[in-house]
């Protein structure tokens, strides 16, 4: 009887998530959005022709602005993550927490950038109200901080304070943003990989590891290229800023860090399993690859995985990409970029 209920529950989750996936933006939707000339036109189309109509109800096309639209869309992402997490009893709620942590880390990194620029008071105008209901961080305190110690105080007794404390800059030194970012991402991905290890097995575990480990691999690849190309960092310094996760062997990562240039890094990456898959994707620069490969993996698992946890996580990650696409379109329309240029920055089927 228990097995029958478990099977029934799994089928419900799979059916529900795939039905929701079927309501995502189509190629026609993207064409119409790219043809918009104002942010108001983008908003009007989303409200009247897409699944985002509900979350954008009450938003005026004549007065809408980019940050309000982003706030509404990210609210939907977080609410759908939490809602779907309750359907999948094995790890659904754990993954709902992952998306909240991802959002929290984004806000910590945002205030760090503003703090370095001396513009931390600006945070008040960009604070995500949707997140305030899901986090233990006092986001309203971010706009009042004066220095790094103030940020630590604002983080209270959260785990984030423990992570950031070792990076407190000395008098006259700049915040080591790259090191802080890496420490936060090590914490985030360490948590999610631990959840997968403890709560899944067999094919479901393999597929979930594939999603997150490949993202870590490509993040490391992109980071090596960026640090070597733009910052001319030494190999040892680059290694300290890599995620300790993924499938690429340490020997090959070491070869990448000692390569002479980006082409040399790529030639090493081409010898790896993930590199052979990812480098075939259309991309203008290495930093695009983690999202593009992640999108491709998740679309595959939406269609072919039989495991509710995998399909659910794949759907939420695809929704995350779609919302990022919409924000990219809004920014492109706002700055009057050519539609073809905007489209080249989107991550979607047919344009991976």
C-alpha cells in the first residue's frame, strides 16, 4: 500500500511540474517580447499573454520600472520554489531552502559591491521585499551600514557572518570580493551536494549530481579564464578561488591555471568529459557556459527523467533562467539595444 501511495505521489509531482513547464515562454513569446520598444510594452505582453499575468496584476504599464518588474518576477520564482518543494517529500523542502540561500547570497554580494563604491545607502531602493519574508537576515540594516564590521553586525548570528569574518579587511585595504564570493558559493554548493548525498540514491542521485557538478565545473573553467585573462593572477592565487566540487580532476584544473592564455585553458578543458559537451554550445565568452549547459541539462531531465526530485529541480532552474532572460530583455529594451543583440544574450531552446 505504501509503495502504491509513493508511486501515486511521484506521478502527481511529475504531471504537475511538466504541466507547469508547458506554460513557460515559447519562441513566439520571445519574438514578441524582443519586438517591444518600451518596458511598458514588455510588461503589457507579459500580463496579457503569459503565465506571468497573475504576479504582474496591478502593475501599471505606463509607470512600471525595471527594478519593480524584477522584484515581481523573482517573487514568483521564490514562491513557486517553496510551493513545489512541499510536493516532493524527499528533498523538495531542502531545495526550496537552497533557492532562498542563493537569493540571500546574491544580496550579500550586492551590498558588498555598493559598500566598496561607498554607495551602500542605495541598497534601500533595491532591497527585495519578497525575500524579507523568507530570510533571517535583516535586509533593512544593509542600507545603514558604514563599513565591513557593520555588514557583519547586520548578518547577526547567521552562518554568513561566520563565513565573512575571516575576510575582514585591514585598515586601508579593499574588501577581497572574489574571495568572499568564493567562500559563499563553496558554502551554498556544499550544502546542496550534501542534501543530494544524504537524501537520494541511484539514478536520481546521479542526475542531480550531474546538474550541480557540471555547473561547478563550468564555473571553475569560466573563473580560470577570467582571472587569467583580465587579472593576470598567478596559478596559486587562482586555485584558491576555485570551487572544490565538480568532476574535473585536480591535475587538469592545475594545468588550466598554468596555461599561458585563454586558448590554452580551453585546450585543457576540451580533454574533459564536461568540456567535450559544453564547449560545443553557442557562447560568446566562457562565463556564459555554466547557465547554458545547466539549461540544456535541465531541459533533458524535464523530458526524460522519471524521478520527481530531478524534474522538480530542473523546472525551477529553468524558471530561474527564464526570469533572467526577461530581465535581460527589459534592460536591452530600456537601453535601445538591437533585438538581435539582446537575443544573443538569452539562454533558451534553439539558442543554447
